[in-house]
C-alpha cells in the first residue's frame, strides 16, 4: 500500500519527510488553507511523486503550477466538473489526477460514474468545514458499497492508531491503493513529526 504525506510547507521538514521516502508528498496551493504552500519545492527523489492540491482553481493556474514545480500528480479537492478534469488531463497526459469526494455518514457513489474514465484515482476524505485537514475520520464502512475498480486513496484523520483498521479494510477486496495522512502527524499546521511518520510507514509496510 502506498503512502501520501500531505500538507507539506517548510523546506527543512519537506527534506526530512522526503528522506523517509513516502510515495507521494502533497503541497496545498489554496490560499485559505493553513498549510498553503509558497516558495520552491526542494529537489526530491524521483521515487516521490510531487502532488499539487487545488480547490476550484482555474485550469490555467493549475497548468502553470504543474510546469513550475514539475508536479507528477494533481489532487482536485473542490467541485471540479468532469469537463474540467478532461481539459486538465488533455494538457497533462502524464500527470496523475486524483479527484476528492467528502464523505460523512453516507455517500451516493453514482456521483462518481462519469469521473471514472477521466481520473486515475478517487480520494475519500471526511466531509467537514474545511477542505481537508479536519483531523476527523469518516466511517469506512460506507465504502462497502463502492461499486467501481478505480483505485482509492483513503484519507481523513488517519493516525498511528488506525493501522489495525487499515489492515481490516485491506481484507474487504476494496481497491485501496494508498493512505493519505496529514493533520494527525503534525506538530503545527504544515509541520510534520518525522518520528511519527516513520513509525506509521514502518507499520504500513508490514501489513
């Protein structure tokens, strides 16, 4: 199972977490976020996919930031339409597209139908006041009704204490591709605890 560490902000911390070799590092380009990223992303291993996180951003701005930071993945955390995703993908064929949907107590999975052919992954996060980073986990049992084979990123308040739950959901046959972690591993918004991330990655690899 892959690991994505999201909400990276500070250069020294980015380098430290990158030394742990997660599969994805997420950088939030959203001015309303406490983890909004500004500046230059330091050089990373080719094994780590630099992921830009956007919320209802213009396609021109997303394209510009993909080019500026050489992003290998884009996470769409807003209300982006299927046509938006198609246009973005047409200009960035080699960039992975992750489309986010918030879940609370239930979810109508038919809303995903038209996105299947234009995204690489779905990411399910907890629906809350903020677009991610709420630190709250949704009921993963809702996913038992997921009817598709498009791979899933599992997100939303995941912490060290959730390894056993991750192990259990792996046995359900759901196409869980990656786990996305953020606020539960922070010292402050955007600053990750390296030791906790290392422990989590070690436990995740052992599953």
